């Protein structure tokens, strides 16, 4: 069975996105030494939105000069609510992740955040009844492996869990919803406009959170300049846009298994760059979680392939 070039291209873009995101956990953790989580997110998401403005302007100029238009593009109101919805979900996931990373390691944050890989098909299982027979066994087998890995990774002596790990777990749900809604919205909207719009919404909401909870808003901005630049230009401006572009031709569940590799890059970055300890919990729990993520995605692919083969008589 051959794989078309569009699939190779989307998979490559998603893997590059995962690498950038994984190393962003290192930047996010180091940046917390001098600036609050909401202020950090406000600046980096605003920077990410601003970095896309020239590209959006160039695209509009090409469109005015007779470039191809987008079929069935929503009107102004439709675009507005899509951008608002995506930005709000992004704000919830990013805020929980950034606050949580203060009290956990970059490796733990990466692996726990990547639980969205299991949550994406589970949400699809709940809301699309026709998918139950295809996704059922793979989802639950993968979920069990991922939960065991989460226990090994996060639960210490006395059954204690770091507060940051719990926040990362809550954030994983929002990342799953974010992947699903982007998979839907990116098919009818310009990728750059959607990306910049959701970044701007997230930046505004993060600024509001900083005004309410962080007295010295940008006092530590200069010491955190490099992490913020990486987070704004690479993790936000480049990686999120690559995700949107790739998801135009990638199935959401397929996209999530590749994006989950950010956990591996986060673990490696935490150990190599931040000198976080390479413990048996990180290695064993991370391996179990990655296995669960893979099972939850590869099992349904096999089921769909077998069903298609039977229908075609091969």
C-alpha cells in the first residue's frame, strides 16, 4: 500500500511541530524563574500573533491580485466565533500547562500533556456513535497503559501527586479539544488567520489573568527574554501554524499520535538542558504512556484497514 506525498508532508510537519513543542517545555520551565505564568503566556502568544501579521498581509495582497479563493469560507461572524472558541480553549490548556510546570519537571509536563493522544479518540468515541466498534478496544487498551504510566510517572510515596502534575492532566483535556476543533476549523478557514486570531485571543485572556493575579506583571521580562522569544516565535508562531497547515490533510487521531512525540523531546530536553534527573519513574512511566498512546492510535488503524480489505474482497 503506497502513501501519498500529502501524507508524508503532513506527517513531517507534525513531527517538526512535536520537536519544537517538546523543547518549548524546557523554555517554559526556565522562564518561570523570573516572570509569572500568565504574563509569560501573554507576551509569547502576542509575539506569536504579531509574527504572523506580515504573512497574513502578503496572503491578502495575493488574493486581491487574483489568487485562488477558498471554497465555502465562513463569513465574518463565522470566523469570529471560530477564532474566539479556538483561542479560549487554547488559553485554558496553555494556562493550566504553564501554571503546572512551576511545580513539576519538563519531562513530566511533556508526558502528561501528551495524554491528549488518548483523549482525542475517546472524545470521538463518545460523540460519534458510528465509531464505537472501530475505536473501542484500542482506546481502552491504550488508556489503561497510559494511566498505569501516569501512575508510575506522577504518584510518589504515600500516594502523593505533585500539584503541577494534576494541572497538566487537566490541561491535557483542553489540548484534546483543541486538536479536534482545529481539525474542523482549518478545513474552512485560512490557516494563518486562524492561528493569529487564536493567539491574539489567548494573549488577551492571559493578560487579564496576569492583571488579576500577578502584581509585578513584566518585572522579570528581560531575564526571561530568550525563553519567551523561543516560545513566541518558534513554539507559537511556527509550530502552531505548522499544526494547522498539517491538519488540513491529517486525521485528528493520526495527528495526535505524531504530536505526542513532544513528550519524548520534552523528556530529553529536560535531562540534557535543565539537568533534570533521569529517574526510573521518568523512563518507565514515559515508556508506558508512549506505548498507550501508540496502541490507542495504531489499533483502530488496523481495524479500519481490515474492514476495508474485507469489503473489497482482498
